[in-house]
C-alpha cells in the first residue's frame, strides 16, 4: 500500500494533538493539585468524589447542629442548676427559719414572707431565661411570648368575659335545638365555632382578648338542658403561675395541669386536655443529628427520629400531680408568704417538703442534661472520625501525587518536543517533493 503525504501529515497531526493534550492535562494537575478537571475524565472516580463530598457536607451540617445544641444545653444546665436550684436552696433557708420562728423571737415572719415573694420573682425569671441565641430556654423551638407568666386581674377579666359569651352562645344553641343529645351538641359546637371566628360577635371579640386556656364546664340537667360555667376561678389565675401551652398558645394555671385520662372527645374546653400525658402540652426542639429524621402525618418531626434539645420545664416544676391538678413551688411560696404575713406558720412544714421534692426533681433534670451532653460529645467524636475517613476517600481519588504527576509531565513534554522535532523532517521532505 502506498503511503501518501496526506496520510503522513494526518498521522503526525493526531500524534501532535495527543501530546499537546497530555502536556495540558499534566499542567492542570500540577497547578490545581487535583486529578480531574471534568467528570468525563473518569466517571467512576467522579461518582466517588460526589459521594465523598456529599458525606462531608452532611457531616459539617451535623457538627454545626451539635455545636449549637451543646450551647443550648449548657444554657439550660446553667438555668436549672445554678439559677433555679440555687433559688430553692435560698428558699429552704427561709423556710427553715420560718419553722423555728416559734422558738426564736429574733425571726421576723414578715421578712421571711418578703424573701419568699422575692424567690417567686426569681423563679419566674429563671423559667423565662433566654439562651445565647435569644430563644427561651424552656420555650422549645417556638418564639414569641414567654412560656410562663404571673396571672393578673386582666387575665381573669378576659377569661370571665369569654365564659359569659361562650355561655350565651352554647346554651342558646343547645337548648334551642330539638332532637337527640348528639344533635343538640353538634348544633352548639357549630355555633361556638362560627361565633369564635367572627370578630364582630361578643364571643369572637372575647376569644381574641383571651389569654388563658378556654376551659369551661358544661352540665346537662335532667330535662336535657345545658348549663355552662367557668372551670377556672379568680383565685386560680390571679397571682398564680401560668404556663403557655403549645397546643393552644393560651396560658393555663400550672396548678391545673393534671394527669387525667383523655378520650377522643376531649377538647381544649376540658381541663382534662391539659394533662401531662397530652403531647400538645410539651414543648419540643428536635435537632437533626443523623438519626434519620422523619415527618409524621401532621407534618411534625416523628418521635424518636431526632435529638430532643428541649427540656420540658414541667418535668421538674410539677409536683404531686393528680387528676385534679398539681403543686408547684411558685404558687406554694406565694401562699406561704401570705400565711407568714399573718404570723401563720402552719403551712411551713408542707412547704419544706414540697421544696425538697422540687430540688430533687431539679437534680434529676440536671442529670438528664448531663447525659444528653455526653451523647453529643460521643456523636461529635464519631463525626470527626467520619470526617477524617471521608476526607481520605476524597483525597484518594481527587488529589494528585505530585511526584508521579511531575514524572508524567516530563515524559509527555519530551514526547511533545520530539514530535515537534519530527515536523522539520516531514516538512523538508514535502518541500523537496514539491520542487521536483
């Protein structure tokens, strides 16, 4: 077969282009320190790099969440142990003095009462402490109003107005409807729903102004007529510790939080709704730390699929919970202070017992917080090791071995220079053939 000049030139051009591309690739590797500039150079390694980078990004997110959560828990520990527990210790000293006031003439019960009232103020402040992020320590992931407040006269007035409006609408609809008890109940609930949503009605206006839980008592007499009355009294609200329930956004007297069994018909109008067993009463702050976070049918993070950073204040605040309510040190200190101002020390012993129970509960909460911190430390160490492994995986496929790359560069450069040298001979022969 005759080898023509065009065949020689074509082969030469192909070889020259290959050598130029190799030198160019080598230069790119040495300058960037990376094996590849585009995925098509090695699709398998490219897939490995994508996977390793994805893992590193995920680890970085988890580590950031861990750091933020550790700061949150540190703020919570400080509040529970250094603030709340210290207040109870101070109150214990006051109560011990009150217990001995009958035998110690130097003890002034009014002064002790003032001390307990001050402790009340400090407890409320501790329960509404904020973290370094500005969120309420015991507020969970929610923002806005503080989780606790002291009930006031205006709170009771707003509640009283609501009950009056609710009573009028409910009784009118229920007692004015014929049919079965279910028919009457359905009519009453429909009327309540409609008027509550209409700001121009008395019930709508009262609902907008309401700050405490919308609880009422409904009784049906022997004639089948309904009567609505208030489920909370003035003494339940004014001067008492109130807790904002996440389920309604309204406040409920802490002393009314109960452990009543709930049924499918239990509503926010029933005190049984405000039970420690009701998930809507618990504030939550789920954090994704790699547990495999999932959402439930309501759009909330499914239980057990995320790290719970929030600490439920009811877990250490509530004492002696029953079907009708509970005790707490805030309300107890207020009642004991009132008694001491009247030189009545009959409640002091019970207050001491409650205070000791509260201190024990705070200690237990602090132990749980310590366990959570240990878990975060474990996870942080685990992700640090994972980060090292993923970085090594990425380096294995992405980073250039400088010695090998420079050797290849030198060889390819020599080949390129040799190809250029050959061009002189090819061009000279072609010119001679042309002149002939």
